[in-house]
């Protein structure tokens, strides 16, 4: 079919039970539905084969994380568009067509996301994507509808189709041709921020990333790694540094990394004082891991040949949020985008 919905599963039988029937109900006429199992150790595959025998299951030989899991599976999927869909998402009626129609209308659109709302409080945006992602000049990600831990109510304030910096990996529409042409997700990331890195690489080549709020889904979040996890802290900071090194223009590298060394140090101390030593050491390990791995990522940087990219927020979201008290996307200065 033209569209393939690919759900990456790792020990997620309960999510498949809860959400796969809805995906089938609201997608079967518009897309092929495929489960990519990331070498689960529970009975996910047996469950799928007994309860949903018509659903195609791709079984990866190892759990290489989100990035490798999708890269391996999508090599075996033929379609014009891929939809990378988390297993802990409830889709809604007509969720596919508005985005496919938008992408069909403009070949420069490489990737897109729907409006992502919280499953447990459907009046609020959800952390992982909300109404479209951005980063500030120091690489900190945020969203329309979500700054750090502050989630806005959805009152239709971000219902306009618009260009964004990154689309959420929780529900990621992408042209299959471009996914493969630009080498998919960076497998060194394992999980977290690989979709931001991929979107940045697409933007380096002149493509657009969009949000189409006429499509909406509801996301639980934290299905594989808990939201409060030192492992998640480590991956987020390490991967963010790798992403910045790969994609920043040369004239921004020193100042950004100088600032991040200081800002991440402050974050580490805050972790130590509030949540304990595990997150403190996660930040420290993330920086050490990154500096050791620079030679490995230098080759990727040379291949990308970074250039100035639009849609970066030319401000410091940490300063705006914590010191100026700006808790909503609409409160940020528009002239800084």
C-alpha cells in the first residue's frame, strides 16, 4: 500500500492489547499495519500471531533500541510513506489522511506529525511532541504546547498547519525514499532525540518538517523507559551533545559547547540536590561518553557539512523558562524564530 504504519514493540503486549485494535479500526483502509518486534522476551509475538494473524510481524534479531529497531525493520517495508507509531498511542478516526494529503501537496515536506495529546488527560498536550518540536540556540528541545515539564491545555491555539523544527518519533510520518536516502536514524543514539537529529539532517538538505493538527493522537509516554529515569537522563544529554556536534555550523560550535558545559553542570548540581546522585552521575557520564566518542562522530559531521538552518529559536529557553517565567510557547518572542 501507499502508507505503512510500523509499530516498534519491545515487551509491550499490554500496549498491543490496549491500542492495536484501535489502530486497526482507524487505519486498515488507509495503510498496511506492521509490527516490528525488537526481540521481545515476553509473549508479544505469540499473542500477535494468535489474536491478529493477518497483521504482518517483522522480528528483529536483537534489541538495538528505537533507532536500529526501525532501521532494520524498514529495510523490509515497501511503501511511499512510513508512519513510525509508538505502541502506547491511541489513534483517532481519520488520523492518517490529513497528513498524507498535506505531504502529497508539497514534495518538499519530508516529515510531519499530528497533534499529540496526553492519553491520561486528553485536554492537555503530551510531552513527546505536543503540537510540534523546536530547539533553542543551545540545543534544548521544546514544543508548541510544552516547555520543559509545563504542559498547556489544548484550546485550539496551535491548530494551524505550520513548519516546525522536528516531528515527534512517537508518531512520525516520513517519505520512505528520504528515510533511506539519508541513512535513517542514527543507531549510535539507541533511543531519544534520534528523530530530532534526523529532522535536522533533512532540513540541512532544504526539506521541510511540518505539523498537521487536523490529525490527532493520544500518547501515554514513558512506555519503555520511565519518565524519571537516570538512563533516560543519560541518553537525552549524551544524544543531544552528539546531535549538536554533528549538525551545528562551525562558527557556533565553541560558544554552544562552552555554554552547554556550564548549563549541564548547573543541571547536574540541581539533580544532586533534588533527585539524588543517579541523575547527577548520568549527566557526568553523558559528557564523558560524548567527548570520548568525538572521533567517531566527526566523520558524520564531515558528511553532513553543516550549514545555517531556519526555525531554530534564537534564544535561551532555560533562561526564558526558569528566570523570566515563560511557561507557554505563545509567550516566547516570535522574532527569535
